[in-house]
C-alpha cells in the first residue's frame, strides 16, 4: 500500500439518476485502476442490482448494508475481499449489494428514532459509518442506483468528489438538472467540500450532435475527456478484465488514460506496460 498524505480516505461516488450511462463501468475501471497503483481501495455497492459486486468476484444472497448503516452490525460483517487472479485484487475490498438493499427505505422508517439519536439525519448515516473505517483505506469508491433515493443522497453527503457519467444526448443531458439541483442542496446544507466532474460516456465520435452537446456541457460544468462506445468496454466487463490490462492498441485504454490523467489518477508503471 502506498503512503497516504492524509489519514482519511478520499471518497468518490459514481452517480447518475438515469440508467444505462456506464455508471458501473466507471466504478469498476476506477476502483481496479487505483488498486493496481498500490492504493488500498474499498468499493461500496449501493445498487441493488449488484453488478459491480459480481464483477469484482463477490456475490452474496443477502447484503447487510441496511443493518450496517443503522448500526445493527459492524463493518467487519459487511466487508468482503474481492476475488480475481491478478495481484491488484489484494488491495481491493468490497461491501457488496444484493436485492435485499431494496428494503433500506423501509428499515430507515422503522429505525427512525435510533437514526436520529446516532446520526441526526438519515442522510448522514453512510458518512458516519465510513468515518469508522476510512483510516484503513486510501480511496472509497461508491456505486449508486439510477435514482434519487436514500442511497444516492447518503453517498453525496459522504463524498469528496462525484463523477457523473453522461451520454451526450438531449434526454440524458436534460436528466442532469434534477441531479445537479440535489448536488447543490447537499453542498450548501451538508457537504461544502463536495466537487463533481461530468464524464462524457459511451460517445460516438462520428455524431456531430454529440460534439455540439459536449461543447454546451463544457460551458456550464467541469467536463472530463470522454469515453467512447467501444467493444473494449463490453469485453472488459464480460471478461472481468480492467481496461488497463488491454493491449497497447486498445482505444478504450487510451480513453481511460486521458480520463485518469485529467482527474489526477495518474498511470502506474504496471499500467504502462
């Protein structure tokens, strides 16, 4: 594990209230990239579909995330090691999800008095729990469901930075408005340090309309280099093979190098080979 500049982990959430924009893909590529650099990484999967958990080699029938958040179980009961043949998996732990996570809203209502006593507001629960374990990690990467529910709100309150994968199409860009309004409310009321970047995702570089929409986004938001819609990306998930393990000619590998460089997550020597 690399030396830390700070005692607390940097918390990064991947979020969009619209599905099908490459959110879990970004969470997978970021967490494995950081782990391959030698950082100790914790992945928190807050999407009940559990696709990220499965891709990282962890598949549970019943997640204990709701019970962990309200304090009924400790972190040692929810953290699992990732599984894979490559060395970097040793640096990557997972708090896995399952369909049981859909019961979170009901459990929060039933435990309202206890939540107020321990956290003040339910939105602060994830931050409270991560504070207990952040010193064990360099980064926490959170994947969220495609909706503005309790999971996403808690992740925003707990995070240092939010990465928002977005397709450069009208209906996807229009959907950003609600998310950005929520972002501003959280920043003003709960988390003034919160920052965000928009990641153009699943791009078709031949479509002029997408280029126009990207230019419009860049005028209002912090927009990173984009990720093209390539076969490399689907192969990466289906084969459980991070993009940095692709060969030198991989266009997806080049896209992600530009993205990580722009965000300050530079390539390690291992990834350059």
